[in-house]
């Protein structure tokens, strides 16, 4: 295990750090999915494919 992994594991044992880390991860996941959706819109994907992506994002947000 590297020094960085040990440090991260130690930090992750803190409830405040873990909560903040997971919150930021969710934000990044949503941002990534929205950017992917934008690319699909720009490349003129079919409305059905776009709706599936929107539904997927919606389900992800509701599950958080």
C-alpha cells in the first residue's frame, strides 16, 4: 500500500471527511453525466437515446 493510499484510508475513517468526499464524488458523477448528455445533444443523437440519458441521470439523482 502506497503512502497516498494509507493517508487516504486514514482520512476516510473520519466521518466528516467521508461525508464530504462522497458528496463531492456525487457532484462529479452528475457533472460527468451532464457533459456526456451535452455531447450527445451536439452530435444529434436520437430523441430516444437522449431521453434514456435524462432518465438515467434522474434515477441517479433520486437514488442519492
